[in-house]
């Protein structure tokens, strides 16, 4: 699960950080949605414990990615604020 923060000409910006993490977050969300749609499409209502554990794991992974995005964006913003304060 590599996250590329290359940005414009190798610069790390708020936009590049948010976009990189958001790309992975969207992939997790697509995987989770397709898993839930597959379970729903079976239509028989018979969901095994294994199916539930897989959905739970994917849901936790998605929640962790949301938390990661929030944390990374906040840390970058705080770092940039510190740089601006020291520069002025």
C-alpha cells in the first residue's frame, strides 16, 4: 500500500498529500462496496461468519484510512503553519 507524495516536481503540498491518501481511501471504499454488493446480490440471505469477518476487516481498514487521512492532513497543516510562523 504505497502512497506517492511526489506532487508537482517532487514538492509535498497539502493538495498532493490529500490526493495521495484520498486515492487509497477511494480504492478501499470501492472494495468494500463491491464486497457488500456481492453479498447482497446472492439474495439468499445466507451470510457466513467468514463473510462477516471479511466485511468487518475491510470496514476497519477503511476507517483506518479515513483516520490516516485526517491525521496526515492535520500534521502537514501544522507543519506548514510552523514554517510560516518562523519565516515571518
